[in-house]
């Protein structure tokens, strides 16, 4: 991965605000396209994921069909959902200070999968904390 930034900090904030306001990933990408910024839907999805921006609760699709350890195909790629044991290993290794690449190797996952899962787990934890507060 090149580490090249696609969007400025201001554009990232705009994308996150739009997502939290209920806009689709395509609508957000189109918003930037009309302003001369070429960005893919996948890039918008990654920005929103890594910044914890999600659809409002009433707009989220239920993920009841996905079960831990399930193998699915998405976009021609075979993917495995994370199990509770893998989540625990991932969190333990992160807290211990292990790097993303080391965690990915240990779990037999790609680095981007580990980054994405960590962001998802952080979002879930944040929602739990908001409900308790």
C-alpha cells in the first residue's frame, strides 16, 4: 500500500458527516466527483470505516445472515468472517503492541482485514459505551 492520501482532512470530515447523515457511499463519491475529486466508492467505504462513520441506526441493514467463521464471496474474493476467538486474539495482540502485519500473519489474514476489523470492533465498543453513558 502506498499510503497516498486520497482526500484531505476536510474532505474526510465531509464524507463522514454525509455518511452519518444517511447518505449512501455512492452518493458521497458522486458529491466529490461533482467537485472534481476522483474517488471510488470503495475508498469512501474505507474512509468511513476507519473513521467510525456509519449510517444512522434506522438505515443500517441487519447482518443476521453473517455468522462467525462463515466463508463468503464478495466481489469475486473469498472472505471469512471473524470468529469470537479471532477477535479476542486480535484485541489481545493489539493491546500488547503487536503490529498490524504481525497480527495478520498470526491470524492468517490480510493486513487490511485486520485494520478493518479493529475499526469495526472499536465502533462496536464505542456504541456500547454510548448506551451505558
